[in-house]
């Protein structure tokens, strides 16, 4: 099992309330995913710089030391917005070069996401604990992609939690299980695509991102995935420009969408949408199998 | 109103509501129960054994009215997966849509879904009746053994795969039939059956606009030379 949560706000004045509206949605999915949770937040893009969401995996985080070392290695002004083991680094340097540098200078750090718009938080614990740990009820922005995990096929660690990311400003959460992730991985690794975990969802995430780099838009990439990815899935994906959901042909893994003039809200079950303002008058539906639903941010 | 008991699931636990329906309602002489703010809770009014009238206000989560015996349950909203699963008797009426596996393994009673039903509606049906006002998703009536399913809209892929004695009446398009399912001519008895079920559901289609789907019964006798093709 697992829970998925997505929320896209259509009205700019609601962006301040993104975290407040999302939190009960995420906490509502605790029984579907009590072991870890994660939230990707898309907001206004930074200009002339990039953001990297970082997680200090082992030992006590020492962001000050890292900032000093980063400053010595890369020119320009780097900013760390830190909460405990987590920090969002905003840097004028090339993010790929920073990521490569981090792998040598601080191998205990996971780069959770990269881009101009995305911030990503994920950790082990109940959704409520993670919301509190990272003050996720206060976040602002246009849309979120979130997940509560009940692990079935790989370890419970912060890195194995969802959302998964690949490339920049792209993330994916998954309810289900893939049966051919190793085949997908075998196909992608010779192309120079590196995997961080042995998790099945990471294979789907890297497959779609690879297709987008090859020129597909996300919807086209998803259609290609129908013949490449075998297994059960409800995938919820976010880019800086859109929120997208798709279910496999058998639609064993649930999803419900509620749409109003103010928002598009998605969850595994209606009970995570029931608190939303105006939901009684929302258009409520379940995504049909192998049909791609996408909303522009 | 006398004899009507009201619960609000935003302030009362589901366990308390279901305990009342199972045990206390009979002693209190209550025949009608209203449940407010369903908000997607699971197993609302599941396992009832008395002829109560239960109204659920809002969208129900998994297994609403599951295992129902004798009760008449109305969902003023949508129903989650497995509504009326294993129902024995009574009626369940869903005014919105129903998610996957509606009426799965139902032994008796009538399940009415006014909107669409998702995939696997009536899977393994064992004698219950189902009327769907809208469309049904793929793999509906898979391995259905007894009972009747009336589909007023369209059906997805593999309708009636591996059917036993259950019969399907479908008014709209069928994307594909499942293994061993076939269209058969409608008889007078079929028209009467559709009429009776539509009347009970409160729907007014012409029974003559329905087609009958039933088992070709080739799968009844295993044929090792058939190479899994039926």
C-alpha cells in the first residue's frame, strides 16, 4: 500500500495556503503509508541560480562547514535554508557540478532534488512527524506532489521514500509495484543514467525523465511507458509546469480527483480530500485506466 | 422524527455508529438511521443484519454496506472500492459513482449504482443483482457465478470473462467480451427480468434496448488441446 497526494492551486492568492491545505491531505493518508513520507513543492522559479534540496544522511548535519567548503570551491553567493538534517541550497553555480562536488566533499549527503522551482522534503516517520519536523504546513507555492509510504519491496530509509526525482524540476510518486524495474535499469544505465537506490519507482522516474530529455513531452513519455513499464501503478508526477496522474490498465491502485475553480486535489482516497474548502461542490472523479490527466500550473 | 437516529461521523467514531447499527438499533426500536459527513470513511454500515433504513450523506470509502443482510442502505454520494461486497440480501443504492469491485461476490440483494461503476464490477457475483445506471469498467462480471447485472451504459474490456451462470444485460457498447462470454438472443423472460430490475432501480429504459451476455460454457469442460484459447 501507499498513499499519494497532489494539490495544484489555480488562484495566485491561495498560494500562501499551500502547506495549510496540503497537510491534512497528507496526514489523512497515514494508514496507507505510516513508515515514511515526502513532499515536493513547486513555487516561483529562482532566476540566475538553482536550488538543490539536500538531506544529510549520516551523523549530525554541519551546514556551516559545508557552506564554507562550497564557497571555497565555487564562486558566488550560496544560501542554505536549513532545518535539521535538511537544507535547500540556492547557488549561482552549475547544479550538476555542485552535485558532483558534493559526492566527493560530503558523501553522506543525498541530493533530493535539483531545479529552479522544486523543493523536496522526505524522511522516515509518520506523515504528521515529517510535517512537523520540516514545518511543511507553512510552505507556499503553486503545487505539491506528496506520498506516504508503506514499504513492500525495498528498505525504509529517507532515500527510499518518495517523491523520486531525476533531472531538474521533475518528480514522481508511486502507489503500486513494478515487476520489471531491473530490466528498465539495465536499459538506462548504459546510457549513462545513474541510480541512487534499488527502488522500483526510481526506474520509472528515470525512464520518464530520460524520455523528456530525448524530446518527448511528459504525456508522450507516459504513453511510451505503457509498453516499457510492467506492473501496478498509480503515478503522480510534477514538473514546474504541470501536475499529471496516470493509472495502469488494471487500475488496482486507487486515486480520486476533486476539481473546483480554486484547485485540483488528488489523493488515493476521498477521505484525504474531505476537508478541502468547497469540496462538496467539486467535480469528483476517478482517473480511468491508461488515461493521462494533466493540469498546467 | 420519531424512530430516526442521526449520527455525525465528524464527531462520532465509525466504531460507535456501526455498533449501534449492529446491536443497539433493534433494542431502541429505531428503523431509520442517518449518517452525516461520511467523508470517505471505510466500512460504513458494513455487516448489518437487521432491516434498517440507513442513509449515508456524503462520499463513502471502502466496503460501504459490505456483507449487508436485510438492510436498505442509500449513499447520497459516491462509493469507494468494494461497495456491497459479499452482500447477502437487502438493497444498497449509490447515487453517485462506485469505485472498483462494486458488489464483488454478492450472494443476494440488489445493488443500484446510478452513476458509473469502475473496473471489476460484480466480480465473482454469487447470486446478487446489480443495476448500473452508467458505464462499467473493464473485467466486470469476471467469473460471476450467479445473479444478474444490468448495465445501462457501456462496458469496458473483457466483459463477463469466465462467466458461470450469471447473466449480463447491457444497453450500450461493449469494448470487448471476455473469454467464453457471448451475446445471446433476448427472450421474453429476459425482457421481464430487465424490466423488473430497472423498475426496482427507478430507471426507465426500454428492456428491448438491452443485449444479453452469458457464458458459452466452453470453459465448463477443460480442453487441454484448446491451448488456453476460448
